[in-house]
């Protein structure tokens, strides 16, 4: 039974937190199972998987090859400084890596989960001191900046660590989404339930994958996120990513007032609701609006089957990026659905009262947040 029934939509109602909690505990999907939803989710995730492939490679390139560069002018070129590549970049014939950085900055700023906890630890501080001492020996600019701005280089290292971790996370997700498209094409995935289960299995399989990061300085390999930190894919990067990007996000310049007197932005980061599950599907294509950048990137890689479906709807090609945004939002509910399934404290089939209570509390926490998200897109 879909979360958003046809009768509920027609009546203008929306699911309550209690209904969402019951559905999650019953193992139901958030997105209703229709043929069009299957095409939308699989194809938009195939497009997203190709975009994430480029995002992941660039973030890892930045973390490893642009480390502690105060002015990384060529960070979006992936090391290709040919005239042709620079010309295409200047003419905007390129992937919008600015969106990848937006997501990284959201994770860095909101600072939740195991990755952020390690970045505040003494072992990380010790690594920073060793890296800075070695880097400033032959870099006069950094040697001048560090004594004057003691936190500047440390913040750059924190940023680089988050950049690398997000790049590693997206490497897994890119492969997972492209594998999903291949499975659907081969007939192994034929429903929204199968989509959610496929993504859940992929997340669980990668859950314990270590997240590590080292840089080479003057021929010496130095750890930023060492194996001893025991950072893993799911708990320390994937879950903080969902919190920062799917749920909290960042308010976009030009869409809300940053004037403190206007009080349009909560002073409590935990109350932010600008993430993918809450956003209105309105890619304005205005300069610097991150979702617009992502929709343009996905448009460049849109499978023809989904593109044809969009041409038959609404204004055809005229609002195609809005349609991509709406399909992407549906797909992110499926990913969230899979993440929730994969991180329940205990199996949903458990008959132990304590385990059932823990599952109910977990589902209730998610339901309270999802109840005010854009669940109107799920019918």
C-alpha cells in the first residue's frame, strides 16, 4: 500500500507522522509503486550516477592534488590544463563541480556524525600539526600565514578531509546507481520495492568500507584520516551526508533573506529544512543556485527513455529541469527509505519487546522529520 493513497491526495490530506511511522515499521515504501515512478527513479539515478562519477573524481583530485593551495585556480580541471579544456570550462561546457562543493560545505558546516567527531579530536590535531610543520618548511606563503592566522590551515585541512570523504562516498553511490540501472534493464528490478531493497543491500554491503585519506608532502605520505580513526562508509559519512544534504541543507542566496531582523533563517542549525527532501522543485537556473547546477548536469546525461516521458508531460522541453528536480526528489526519498531500512536497530521481524521498542523509537524519529517534507511528490 503506497504511503500517499489516491484518496488522500484527492482530499488534499498528507500523511501524519504516525502513519509514516507505521509504514516504516511495516517495511513499506515511501514512494508508491507505479510504472512511471519506476522509470523516473531508475533513469534519474542512472543520470545522477554518471554525474556523481565526475563529482567523485574531481573531489578526490582536489583533496589529493590541490591540498593546502590557498588559490586553487585549476581545481575543476582534474589536472587537464590544455587550452581546449580551459576553453570549454570558460564557455561552461562542463560539469558544475560547484554543486559538489556545496554538498561538501553543507557536511562541513553542519558537522554531524563520526567524521566530524574525529575532526575535533586530538589525534587529528596532531596530524594537522605534523602536516603544517612539514608543508610550511618550503612554502613561504603558508609559513607567513600560519603564525598570523592560526586556524586557517587547520580549517583547510578539515575541508580537504571532508572533500576526500565525500568523494569516496560518492564513488560508492555512483557505482550503486549505475548497477541499479543495469539491473532494471536486465529485468532483475521491476518495482519501487525492488529499487529500495537494491539500494539498501548496496548500502549495507559497503557499510564497513573504511574511509581513509593521506597526502604526499615532499615525498612523505602523511595521514589526515588514518586507518586508526576507524571511520567507515555508512555510519561516519553516509549518515552525516543524509543529515546535511537530504534534511538540513543550506539556504540559497536570493531565495531567503539573510537579514537577522527578517528572521527567515533559524539560528539553530538543527532546525534547518533546506535539504533535498524539503526543497520546492523550482530550479530557477539563476547563477549559483546549487540545485539548478545539479539539474543541468543531470540533463546532460538524461536517458532517452526518461527524456521522452518528460516531453509528453506539461510543457514538454520547456520545464524539463523542473521535471528532473521532481524525479530526483522522488529518487532521494527512495534512497532515504533504503537508508532507514538498513539502519534499523533490530530486524523488523524481531519479536523481542525491547528490540521492537527501539525500532519504534527509531521510526518515530524519522517519521517526525519526514512528515513535514515534500511527501506530496510520493503519490
